[in-house]
C-alpha cells in the first residue's frame, strides 16, 4: 500500500502542477503579459529569466518579460511547510537549515531579493537549482528557497514594474496572479 500511495501522491502533485501552470498561462495571456500566439510564447522559453529577475527591480521591462518572470516563479515557487510540528520546532531539518543559510547568503551579498541573488550566482556560473548533496548525516542543500522569499520577490517586481504597466498590473490582475502562483491547498482534516 505504501508503494501505491507514493506513486499516487507523485501523480497528484504533478497533475496539480500542470493544472496550475495551465491556469497561469491562460491568465498571463488574458491580462496581456504573454502573447496570445503560441509560437511567440515558445520563443520566450529561450529568454534567460535570471537576468530578467534582477533587471525587473531597477528598470522597465516589456510586458512579455514580466510574464516570463512570473512563469518562472511559478515553476520554482519555493517550499512551504504545512506541518504543525514545524511551527515550534527547535531542531531544524535539512530544508530549514538550507533556507536559513540561503537567507544569510542573500543578506551578505546585498541582494534585495532571492531572484537578484540567483542572477548574481548565475553570472558567476554557480548553481541556481536546489540539489541535494551528500548522503546520510552529511546530506544538505547548497541553496533552498522558501515560499516567503518568492512572495517577497513577486511583490518587489510588481511594485517596481507597476508604474510602467499600470493598465496590465491592476490590483485585480495582481491579486489573481498572486493567488494562482502561490496558492496552497489546505490540508484535509484528520
């Protein structure tokens, strides 16, 4: 039963991700942050999102680049724990330790957001993906984002770009985008 449950939960997680991605893609096209033509959207796949995430904080970007950034945030939206035991836990797991270490590195680098910090790492040809290293007690992540880090970045990008795209980044559109990207289903009652 455990093997079946594991496979079923993996399928459900994948299905939910695909449904969220499709919903976000339709929303981005509807509000004007991505082109309606699928061929033009496919060309945006080749636009590197890491430098865009850094540039979005300081200078105006075309609407489709903002859409590319938001789509990228959706793909890697960070970890959010639903466990009740995590709320007052003094002994941290490897994910929690990695998140704290990542926040410390961001503070040391002077980056304003997680995306800006990743862009700096990307320029230096360092890894920008969370990968588990080591085995057993030496198991660790070099970097790991929390959902809060990405929500902060989302807010900073929207604030920086709002003046340049007021007709697109309305309160209703921003609320819908935020809900689509960062929504987490509530746990089923025990």
